[in-house]
C-alpha cells in the first residue's frame, strides 16, 4: 500500500484575508489614515511652536539675545606690562575658548557671529571742532577693539587699521576705522584724527584709516552693540522746545591696539559676546533652555566663567526675557490645542473600537462555533490578533511614513509613539471585543432583536462608576479653573461621557411613552419605528460618545475661532475707526473728500478735523478736539457700532451770537451776524463806549474769530475722563493749536469714538470751528474691497492710508497663533470626519437586520415609501438625541472652560492691542451647524439604505438558513 498523502491545512490568516478582502482593505485604509493624522499632529505643533520661537527671538534683536560676558580692566595694582598683556588678542582668544565651554546644553553658540575684544564703558566728549555739533555740544566717541573686523566688513575707502608696533597705555597714536553710517553722520573721512581725552597725558590721537561697510549689519556681530555700526543722536532731557543734542559714535581699533585704551578716560572693559544659534533652539527644549540661561547669569555657568576670566566677570542677556515672553504666549494657546487633540483622539479611539466591535458582531456565529468546538479563549484571541496585525502594522507604518513626508519638520519620537498607539488600538480592538463576547461557551448564539427592559447590574454599576468619576472631574475643573493640564484637555470628553450615559438611560423611557399615542395613529410605521428606536443596547454608548465628543469639540473650536475673528475685527475697527482711514499732519486739499469718494469700493466719506494739541481752559493737558459733520459722523458711528452718536445732539443751534474778532493785532468786541457755515462773517461793533459803530469783515487769512459764533457754546461729546475733568454743566474754553479758541459744553459722554483710539477726546460740530481749524485732516471711509494704492493716489502722497482689512491681516501674521489655528481646525475637522464614520459604522452594524426586516414587511404589504419612512423615523430619534446632546455638551464645555481662556492671546501677536481681554462665549452657528449635519447624515444614510434595499428583491434578503 502506498503512504497516505499528507493533510494540507490552510493557514488561518491567509484564509481569513482571502475570505474578506474588502474588510481588510477598509481596515488598512482606516488605520493608515488614523496613524498619519496621529503622527502629523505632534510634528505640526512642533513646527508652529518652533516658528513662533524663532520669530520671537528675531524680534528681540541680537542686542537682547546675545549672551554678554564682560570683565573689568585688570587691577590697577598690577604692573603695566601685565595689564597690557591681559588686553591683547591672544589672551582674550584663550579666554574666549574657555568661556564657550561654560554654555550648557541645549543652548549652543554661533561662533561666526560671536565676538570678543575690549571696549570703553565711558564715551567721553572729544574737543575736535570739525565734528558736528547740532546744538553746540561736542560729539562723544566710544572706542572698541573687536576681533574679526576683516571677516565681517568690506573696506569701501582706505584700509583696515593696524598696530605695527606693540601698544601700551603710553602710546600716543593708534589707527581706527569707522562704518559708512558713522562716517556720514560725523563727517569723518580717511585721514581724520580724533583726539580722545587721556588723564595725566596728551590726548590719544586716533587716525581713521578706512571706512567700512558691514557684510551682515543685522547679524549679532554688528547688532549686539548697535553703536559700532550706527551712530546715535542723543537728546538730553532739557526743558524747552529745542532740547540739547549731541552725536555719539564709535571708532573701531585694531585688536592689537586695545592696550591703548588703558591710557584714556574710557574705562576699558574686556568682553566676550556669545551669539546663540537661534536655529538650533526648539520650543520643546524651553523647559531646559530657561534654566540653562539662568545658570549662565547667576549660577554655575557664571562661576565657571569667572574661574577662566576674572573674579569680577559678569554675564548679562535678555534671552531669558524673550523666552519668558514666548512661554507666556504658548501657555495661553496650548490649552486650546490640547482640547482639540483630546477630542479628536477620543473620536478616533472610539471608531477603532467600533470597527473591532463590528467585525466581532459580524463573525459572532463563527467565533461561537469555534468556542463550542474547543477553541481556547487565549488561542482564539491570538488568532484574531495575528490576522488584524497583518493588516494594521503595515498600514500604521505607511501612515507614519506619510506623516513624516507631509510634515517634514518636528520631532520623530512623538510621531512614532502616536502612530504606534493607533496601531496597537486597531490590533487589540477585535481580539478584546471577541474575548469579552465569548468568554463563556454557548451552544446557541443569543438573539439580537430582543432588548432587555432593565440593563444588567454589572452594566449599571460600571456606568454609575464612570458617571461619578466624570462628574467629580468636571466639578474639580470647575472649582479649580483651567490650568492647561490634562484635566482641562479632556473636559469635552468628560462632559460627553456624562451626557452619553444619562441620555442613553433617559431617552428609551421617553420613546416608550410616545409609542403608546403613536400606536393609536393610522398605520403601523410610526408605532413600529418608535418601538425599534427605543430598544437600545450597550453598544450604542460608543457611537453616541463619539458623536457627542466630536460635536462638543467642534462647537468649542468653532466658538474659539469665531471669538478670535470677532476680536481681530473689533481691534482693527478700534485702530482704524472705519473701513479705511487717511491721516495727514496738515489740512487735506479741499477736493480730497471728493476724490476719495470716487475710488471704487468707497460708499461714504466722513471728513474730520483733528487738533491733537487742543488745551481746555488753557491748561497744560492736551485733549484731541474733533471737528465733524454731525450727520455723516453719526451715520459712521451707527455703521461701526462704536457708541452711536445722535446728530441732533451735536448740531450747532442758532444763527446769531456774540464773539470777538481778532485781526491786525486789534481786538474788537461786538455782534456777529451770519450762518455757522459762512466763511465770511460781518461784525458790527463799537471800538469804545460812546463812539460810532464799526462794521468790518473777517475773511479767511485776515483774522480769526475766537469765542462763540452762535447763540451759545458748541455742544460737545466727550470721553468719560474728559467729562470727569471738566464737567458737563458749565461751558469751558478750548485753546486750539493756532491760538484761536472755542467755547464748548459737554452734552454727551461716550466711551469711544471712531476718529481717535485714545481715552481722551472732544467731538464738536465742524461748522462751529474757525475756518482754518475746520479744514479736515482725516478722512474716514466706508466701503468694501477698497484699494489702498488708489486711495493714497486720490488723497495725496502726504496722507497715511490704512485699511481695516490690512490691519486685521496683520494680527493674523504670527506663526504661533496662525499655526495653532490651523492645527486646531485640522483636529476639529478630523474629529468630525471620524464622528461621521462612527455614525456610519453604527448604522452599518444594524444594516443586515434592517434589510431583513424590510424584506419581511414588504411581503406583508409594506410599500417602498413606507419602508423609507420607517427607517428614517427609526434613525431620527437617535440622531436628534446626538444633536441635542452635542449642542448641550458643547455649550456646557464652553461655559466650563471660558473663565480660564483669554482669546486675546490667540488673536493677537503682541500684548499691545486695543482690547484688554476677550473672553470665550458660545457661538450660535458653531453649536447648531454640527448638530444639523449629524441629523442630515443620519437621515440621508437611512434613506439611502431604504432605497438600496428596495432595489433588491425580498427573496434575496430572505434566503433559506439566513439567521438575520
């Protein structure tokens, strides 16, 4: 007999993959997408935080970010030779190399922009008369001998300074160079000699041998001490309109000539400027950067620097202030981003768990049969883990690679850990769900169309425990406030857990109460749909939790973004005062308003005359006086919403009054007759008592009217501070810049006004001002899509034009804020997408059972229209439950987190904004739109399923042996 043929056993994993290729591909796509998003998120955060840190450091400028190590001149008791040797380049270079070793990680030094040398700490006045003296004071000169001059400057004229012979404190003359900016301002030429004062000896002659042009004027080499590159016109705080001024410049000596400073009155000091490598600094190293800088300034780093240089060495830098500023800004933004990340991560985790649950439910009979035939629970879980890992691991790796390509900057480790967490969750979902469902061996599978009236005690205890923990965490968060920790980040998830557990317990009771009245209606569709919708299962917790979390995160994120946009619009409006603004230091041409009105996009133009130096009651405090046209300015305040100003309260009344004409140096009191808008006024007055009357005219250019030009003082609108200072019951005089005056009385108080953004102002009718003071200096324009270039051309070259849209765009120009907004929007969008997927999975889970039900009902006479209505009505209560619960949880989360969130940090790149604080408040559209989207998707899927089922015959759905 021949040998029996060997038994061939098909591999489990290969068999399962061939049996369901569509499900395997869908799982791979889901895991790859989730892993890509999870890996890209931390790298995107790193990218925008690093960009924000780099911008903060660049704005701080090298004079603040450079680490300055300075040591005083050698001890006066040392021999002159040793004192001079301590200032020579070779000694300073050796100390420079040792000082570099005192800088600790993660701070690194950019050697190409670092420098060392000797410089005078005192800049004495020089007696040379050929140097410019703006107000008669002599120029002051600073001496510096810095290394690397040839590498960082280009010689435009002459040559670099040299020291051919050894230099000491008694050297009578040295060579120096100056930058082109210093040479131009101080009128220095090649060959010029500057005499530096020297105590006890003749002045040190410094001969200029070259004029230099810096190669990188903004680099740390030249910008750490900007005086080396650019001279300064120093203004002394002296009283009077023309304060004293003098020039301050620097002469650059050869490094070998540094000992010559010991013989001058400049009090020389040694220095080592360490320029940090800004591109090597990362935001995630901030917790190590700040201690490293502190250790340099007053810690072990300072002690090491003193050990290698001098006991009197000091280290100073403004880098710690720049890092602290960035840290405060990031700490205000991080909680918002963490909320979006936690919400999106929760939704993704729920979808992965639902995917495993769906696969386990579809294979319930198969797995129950394997358990009945003797398969162990660990063995069964291991087989399921293997077949899932074959799909999930490559998909997770592909998703991680995609995230590294999409976001090339950032750390790799957090991305790998995030993608690994997604992959592990996807691998474990099916085995865990199957092990939980088949921990006990059953001969027959339980029916799925039966729902128990009372859930099990085990489920009740688990839900109560989770509910108590979530409620306790929310109460703690409410009592303690938002601090940016993990509890703040998971606040929407906690609120969603509470809402999901409560709603799932409550809403079946409500539906069962409604099913009774529905049963008395004609037809069985309404009663049947409510009865089926009221049969909830424990598996409904996950999709509801996903929807509630996504809706809460979307509502929170939408409210944040809406609040940021509103804050920026408000700040731009307060800054500009209208949709556009044209300011000039002098009166604008008479036809400027008409030309501006002709620019495309301009709907209205409001001319305003602003006298910034108007002084009420001839006092010292200036208050801006605004001359406006009441009608147009009132319309502008109504359009902008900046404290509406009634035109009738501001319009000047009366046509006659008393006044004073000043013309030709004579003052004549009398009676004024004429309209408030007339540019020529006729005065009939008496020069002296008992003399004949005099009639004269005041024309523009020949005099001005001081006092009232009507029956009483000008009505004025004032800010609260001005009204508090000058009162609202009595008129008072306001002296204008040209010497004329008007009498005003405050009739209204407003917190702000469009024409000025400051806290002090007076607004009067422009028709009541003198002719010269009434000429507009500012145009406030209303319109859409205005062209700034066309406005500048129409108004004139001397006017500064600002657009509200440009001002708003400037607020969104910070990498930290804009990056956080983009990441937040992407996280909310990803969470919303996965929430829709969770809804589809929940509907897909019940799709076979629904299809079989419709097939049975059609055999009993149910029409296609009634089938669609049945599925829609069955899914509608759950969709409405999710929409209503999501709206409530979103509102609750916003109210919970709002006290600790200031949107000013997110909206504006700096703290200098017109708004003092912008609190988070619920946005109506952000609450309603996601909820409506959930209802729309649920109804649409139900209608699509009814249409698809109607195309298939009842025989196809009710096959023999089908257990549905």
